[in-house]
DNA sequence: CGATTCTTTGACTAGGATCAATGGGCGTGG
DNA sequence: CCACGCCCATTGATCCTAGTCAAAGAATCG
C-alpha cells in the first residue's frame, strides 16, 4: 500500500477531495511505480486495466496511424490523472517522456471506489472538463495555425504550464526547460522536426528567444511571441 | 417548466439517471428553446450562464482566431449536452447548424443540482470522457492526416454518427444526409472549401461514393473508403 | 575519446492554399 | 411557369508553406 497522507501531490491531485479514512482506503488500493523515460505504461488499443496519478515526471498521450505517424494528444504532469475510468481499452498510448513515478490503481477497484465517493468523481469531472477544453483549443492550433503560430503558441503554453513545476531557468516564467526534444515538439504540433527546428532558429535570429541549451528556452520578447501566436 | 417524462431524448440524455421526483425537480429548472439554423447560443469568451441538452437538430462548437479563421471543435447531436458546468466563460461558440430545439438550464442551478445527484454527475463524467476521447482522436486527424485521409475519415465517422438518427438515405448506414455544407466540412477538417470539394469530386470519379445532391452522401465502396482513411 | 543520437541546415518537391471564374440549385417574384 | 438573382459548389491556374531527402554539426554517453 501507499502512504497517501505524505504524498507529494496530495493537495493537487483528485485525492485532495478525500478525508483521512477515505485516503487510507484508497491508499490500500494503490501502489507507487517508477517508470523510466521512454517506457510505455499503456498501449493504444489494449485493454487498460489501470488508472493512475502522476507523482513525478512528464508523460505523453500518443495516437498513431498504421503507417507510423504519431500525434501527441496530451501531456501529463505531476498531480494529473492518467487512464480511462469506465472504459475498456485505452484510446491512446501513455509513455514517459522523463523518468517518472506514478501511483497506480486497478481500474475496476477505482471505478467502484469513485462510484461511492461523489467528491472524488466531481474532481475527476472538473479535471476532465478542463482537459477537454484544452484538447479543443489544441484542435484549433492543429487545424488552422501556421508553423510559426504553432511554435509560438506552444512555447507560451509551456511557459505557463511549467511555471510552479520547479522547471524554471532563472526563476521567471520566461525561462524554462522543456522536458522533451525537438521530435516530440513536432509530434505535439503536427509538424516535422525540420520545420520545428527552423522555426526556433528563425525566432532566435529575430530576437524573440534564446536557446541556451537543447532543452532550455528563454523567451526574450514575450509581446512579439504573443503577436506571433495569432 | 418542462415535461421531462415525455422528453424525446429522455432515455439517452444525462437525465436518464434520474428518478421521477428528481426529474420533476430538474424539469422545473429547465425550459425548452427553439434555435434557428445559424443562430449562436453561446459566444466564445463570453460568460456562459446556461447549460443545455439538445432535443433536436445539430449544433457546432467553434473556436476562432482573431483574424477570422474558424475551427469546428465539436458537433452536437440530439441527447448531447452543451455548456461548461463549473466554468465561467465558454471556451467556444455554440451555433446551430440546423433548426434546433434545446432544453436550457441556468448554470448555477444546474451545478448545484448536479452536486446533489451523483448519478447525474457520473453520467456527465462518462459523456465528458467520451467527448475527450473523440476530441483526441480528432487531433490525430488534424495534425497528421492528408486531405484525402481527412475526408474519408470524416465520411466514415458521419456514417456512424448519423445512423439511428433518422438521417439515413435509403436506410443503410452507407447513405446519409449531412446536416451541413462544404464550408462546414472544411472547418471540421482544417481544410479549405476548395480542397474539400476537390477530394469529394475525386472520390466520386474513383467510384468510392455518389453525391446525389449537395448534402447527400452514398458510400459505394466502404472498403476502399476505409483504406483511404489511413 | 569515439560512437551514437539529436539537431540544424540546405536543396528540392509536393500538397494544399489562394485567387479567380464558372456552374448549378433553389427560391422569389413577375 | 419561367426568369432572374443569389448562394453555394466546382473547377482551373498559380503560389507558397511545409514536407522530404540528404548531409553536416553538436551533445551526450559509455
């Protein structure tokens, strides 16, 4: 079992809705698991017998075509929820982008527990509604934005989401370290790695950002970046 | 108030989880409203004081850029739920694509009612999870598929969703009438109207489908269509 | 320090967008 | 009932953005 009372994401995850006794009960069902970067937790199309909370690290949700094209359809951060309650098979793969630690539950047991704990279910509903809004917003980006708009939008969103995650470089939200490489940015934006790279290089020479290292981004002209995001 | 007991979507909408007394209570909060084709119910970015169930007709959820580009991020059919519980402003516009009828609730009242009715909330959660899966699936289409794959995927999905809606032409799921025109298909697929039109013409001359009238589609070679969907 | 992996850069191509004109259905009014 | 006008869809010609193919250049890891 797991000691939920001292959990790092205790206050931010859906578990925050539970009282100490309930927490103990849930803790008995869950177990912590480490995941190495690159390791896949759930496979698209497979029966998904588990759901989980992310304690540490970043994971991606991926949908792939038969011929190998990939689209990242979601990025999961600590305190976020993984998996498909009330479902059978996972509609996407879940793969760790960094070393990660998750708190895993048997899906059936979790479904039942959720059924008996409306507060937990409401938290889950709120989160799911937020995710849906985010996904739909992303659909606009994928369907209607140009490469430069995509990259600018992406950097701005990342600068927000990575704030308060301890990922900042230099302490401001304008500097941050991405937890993934160029190919993954491309898979998020529906671009190729070359186009992504070219856009970043262009933005640097235009003075919108610095690229101190492969994964570090420092936005130096946020106004221009926002204008470019469209 | 509204007579929920005789509602056309009574068994399919989220209200299906309620017993007669609860239904009566919810009925007191709701009111039916007719919406003309083209009329916008909720505006992107505005405070959205209502949620609703669709009784009849088809509506679209639209996200737009400042310069007027539009992306349809969701299509809403009878028995589907509209609006953003626990939210403030609507993240997208909701516009009727056909004449429609909806059952409207004050959002705050609905939120409170939902809070006291876990079954309703669970139905809502299931629906939202399904919508999220659909949205994510659509992200792959928008980000990674070619124009022909997009159109083929779209037609196949529509043939499924319009089945059992009384929209069939000729009674099989291969023939159906779209509730919208070419521009809207383009806005769903992240294409231009010209590209959409060209793809349909091409498919017709390749013998994959017939286009008996502007809005009717008859898929004549479903296997080929599926192969083309990627 | 060498091997591998990831990223950048370059040259070229192609798919879809754009611009422009024509065609066809449908409703309205003569 | 037909003619006109409007709206939507189709088709054509051209352009341009992003994709593809290829190679060189940096990080990273053993």
